[in-house]
C-alpha cells in the first residue's frame, strides 16, 4: 500500500533527487537487569558531506519487560538547516518527547524487530514578510513511526559474535492531530546495510538509505539518496 501511495504521489508532484551522508553513533548502556540508558547522535550532512542537513541528539530510558519486549521514553533535540533545492527559511530548532515499543522475534537465524514510536514535537516556525525572515510562535505536531527491520546473519546460524550480517528495514512516518498539512504521510525511509557484529555490545554498519520526504504543502518532495553509517557501542555500568 505504501509503495502504491508513493508511486501515485510521484506521478503527480515535483520531486527533487539529492545525495546525502548520515553517521549515527548510538548505544543502549546497561544500568541493571531491567534498565538501559539510550544515547544517540546523528550527524546528517547534505550534498555528500559538504553541508549540514540536520544535527540530532536523542536520549531515553529503556525498560526491558523481557528479552523480546522493551519500552522506552525520552527526549530529542533536532537542529535543521536550509539545504538542497527546497530549503527551509532558517535554521530551525525542534524539541521532541518520544515513547517507543520495540519487539524482537526470531525466525530461524533471522532476527525481526518491530519498532513503534510516538513523537510530540515543538518546532520553531519562520515566515518571510516584506523581504525579511521573521520568527513566529512555535508549532506543536504529533507523529507516529513504525519500523520493520530484519537482521540477517551471512555466515552463521544466528546473530552471534564476529558475524557479518545484513540490516534491511523500512520505516514509515505518519502525522496526526492538528496542523499536519495536506498529507498524513510525512516520510518513508528504507535502509539496506552491511554490518559486522563484533559482540552483543558492538557492531558497525554501512549501506544505503533512501529518505522520501513530503513537505507540508503536499506539493514539494525529496528523494534523498544517502550513504548511511552506524556505530553501535553499549557500555555496561552493571559490572
């Protein structure tokens, strides 16, 4: 359904292809048997690595109900920059509160993860008036995100130490509530990456991210082809 909807949108609207590079450094640091501290920083660049696209810092507290089910809540700070052929008017601050459910399932050697996330977002807003860019009152937006992810070991019968693997996932972003504009579908992100799991607390991945963005006017869109790099390192404060 999502692919069909995007296809229909692409047939009717203006879409700009751009080339970016994102680097993600994150970890779920073990506090005890039930709680982890989530830290994450995303260094998002446009025009390759030449210019800023976004800077994103995210923190949260994980509660592990069992090895398959984790609940998380936290805060994120996002700074967005004008970039590309559809730039925003000004550098824009955003604060988010987020809540998340992550479910893991194993099908033979393949690990499937379903991630459900809610975001409450307070975003700076700007308007161009009489040739000047003026700041308006912040706006409040809400968004639901769902990601399906498959981790596929390449040489062994499971995600064990010193294993090369593939990470294939897709995430859809849906706005809801007041002020979502002319479209409910906000973004779609598809990632295909090659990774190496050193151990349960350390892995590195590199691959391709396709970020499809629909602007609030429902007319302008981006298809961002992105070099995606991820470094996951979990510290253990329980030792």
